[in-house]
C-alpha cells in the first residue's frame, strides 16, 4: 500500500486518479474546495480516503497542510500528484488581469508552495515521486490561452529544475503533459466568456477558437487514459521524465515540433483569422 497525495480530486483527472489508486488499495489524501464533491468517494472508501478542505489559492492554508498530515499520523508520502488547475480563455490584450493572476496563482505558485511544504514527507518515502500535471500547452503556445500557456511553461521549467535538485534524495520528478481531455476545466473556462469580446477586433477569431475548443472537449481523451500514465509514472522502476498523452498526436504534437515556427504560425493564424487586413 502506498500513500498518495493528489490535489483537486473533485472531478476530472484528479478524481479518476484517486479512484484508480483507491481501487489498488492505496491510501489517498486529496484536496477539495467542497467536501460534498467527494461524498460518494468517501462513502465508498471510508478507510482509504482522507480529504483536505482547502482553497489552494491561499498560501496560509497550504502552509497548514503539514500540520494536518501530522495530526492524521501521516508520516510520509510516496507520490505527490499536483493536478489542480484552471484555464480561462481570452484575447490577452483585453483579459482582466485578475484572471491572469488567478491562473498563475493556482497553476504555478500554489503548486510550488505545496510541493515545498510536502518535500519533507516525500523525502521519507523509500521511492518518493512528484508528478506534475502540465499540458501540451506547456510546450506549445495557443492563441487566446496566453496566461494558461505561460503557467504550464512555468510548471515545465520548475519540474526540470526540481528533478535535478531532488536527485540528491532519490526523488523522481515527472511531468505529464496531456492534450485535450474530457474534463470540467473546459466548462469552467469557456461557457461564461463566449460573448465578452464581441466589441473587439478579435470577435470572429475568438468565436472560431471557442468552436474549436468545444470540439476538443468532445473529442478529447478520457481522464482514465491520463491515469494510465500517472500510474506508470508512480510505480514503474524507470518512469519517463515526461509523458505526452495527446489525441491526434501527429497533428497536435508531432507536427508542431517538426514544422518551423514560421510555417506553423501561418497555419494557426489563418485558421483562426488572425491575419492583418
């Protein structure tokens, strides 16, 4: 039995991962904002699931996680999975800066803070691992997702440095960078913003992007596919440094790496109508 700490187990990848570990018989410690969101899981796994009600955007609450673990007699963590995150789409020029701050706070600073708090617990494991959930956006740049892409690029750089630092303890740091996944992160970010930028130069392009994003939601990978990589990263003797579970991988992952940036810019900008007239 392993002790697994997962942020954001209410839905999506976090919930699917929690279920997979619990079905294995592992102890799962999960963060939630609303304890009612995990009532079914708590009833199904009363002895294996420990949830922490916490707002991960609050640094003082993150600092208290260590005390919470000690009170619950959790002495070590085998796998820390930093999963919680948000995405809000907008033309960057017109995006409310409070949204940008919220994205960077939760996706980057809170992830870093929690990792710092929990390293001493992971250090006590005989085979400690930290799995950071990034995105294909951690390697690519998508129009209208500038803040989100920036946050995931930051996670990639942080993970690269941390992997080398924590080698002194034998802790493995692994990145999983999915493409489109069928999770509520799409709903949270896109449903409320369809008409916010109708009075800007980006109206037609943003409409095309929203249509593209909603299609990605429908055709994206199921969270369980991402969980397969999470399990491999957590238990394999030789996990990959980075996993890239991406739907339509040739188009969404391979080609952007093979085609010169100039030509890929032309393709993307023309498809969204981002061309000066």
